[in-house]
C-alpha cells in the first residue's frame, strides 16, 4: 500500500466490506481481516487510515469496542444516532458485532 497510489486489491476488499456493515452493527479490525482471510488488524487499520474516509469508518472498532483514538466523541454521536448497542462509551461487542454472514463472497 502506498499513500500516493490508489487502494490495493486488499484495501478495496476491506473498504467494500466496511461499506456493507449495517447501521447499528460493527466489526473489529481483526474481524475484518478474519472475514477476508488475509492481513491482520494492523493492515486493516492502515487501510482505514489511508482510504477509510469515504466509508462508514465508525463501524470499525478495536476488539474491546473502542473507536480509533481521536474519534471518540464523533463515534459516540453517530453510534447513538444509529442505535448501536453501547456499554458506557464503547460498543457492546456481544450485541453489536456483525459477522458478515448475510454476505456472499467479497472480492
């Protein structure tokens, strides 16, 4: 992945999956990598940092339900508006985690 170029095929698959996460649901960085069967949480995080602005980035969280640093307040507002299940100021992963099972293959 190079910031000066366009998204790689892996990045395109990540972004496509993120666009499909329903309102009120989330996936962790690791969930996305596992669903796609490639990369890992850090690689997904890098994709989101470089090209995630055009997709519902607030639906991608850390495994503990916390948002990316610096986005806490904005995420909380959006999560509340979308009806995302929360536990305090983080997503309730037991309820809100989306496994992508309703999707056909991405890529």
